[in-house]
């Protein structure tokens, strides 16, 4: 059974859709693999005996292992690296407070908000935000959102 386009719940769905849309010859050339390998990457392991770990599987395994050893910073960095050039942003499903205190998290939020405000003020000196300024603003704004999420987590857990 082929996945519904745009409905990707398993990595082989992605490769099966990419094969249909881009062609296996294109993918074989891009990934420097034979067409048979491309077919295996897009095959459903539940119904097909000839499948293979595809690059998304391997990336997921690597990121999961990094998360297990406490390196969520590397996981987030890799996901940002993949998403940002395409105009997407990845948000963690659950961001945990690193301070375990709403009071301390408020201080982090205030610091991050001050950084955004200062940089935004500098960028708006000419009345608009150009591409270079947007590139400088984005990570600072993302940090503010993260700090606010950490505050929310501390509040939800009832930590003063």
C-alpha cells in the first residue's frame, strides 16, 4: 500500500513518495546508489522481504542515540540545519525547564526578550528588516520562544 502524499508516518513513506514524484533514476543519481537500493528504501518492511535501512532511518537512529546521551543540543542543531534553508522551523514537542523554577525561568525570558528588543531596535533603524538582519534576528527570537516554553514547563509542573 502506497502512502497518501504528504502523509509521512514512516521513513519508507518518504522514499516511496519521492520515487513516484522525482523518479528512481534521479534519486539513484543524487544519492549515488543503484536503483535497486532506492526501491528498497521505499519498500514497506511489513509487506516486502527486500528492504533496506534508508538515510532517514539512520539519521533517526543517530539523533535518538544523541538524545539518549543528553545531547539534545546536537539533535536540535541537526534538525534546524535541515529545516531552516527550506523556510521551516522545528519545535520540540516538549521543552523541559532547565532551571526547574518558574522564577528563574522568568529571568531567562526577560534576558532573551531584552536581546530581541535590542537587536530589533537596531535592525529597525531604517524602518525595515532586510535579509541580513532577519538572519541575525531569527536565532535570538527562537531562543526567546524556547525560554518561554521552559517557563511554561516550570509553571505546569508547579515549580516556584
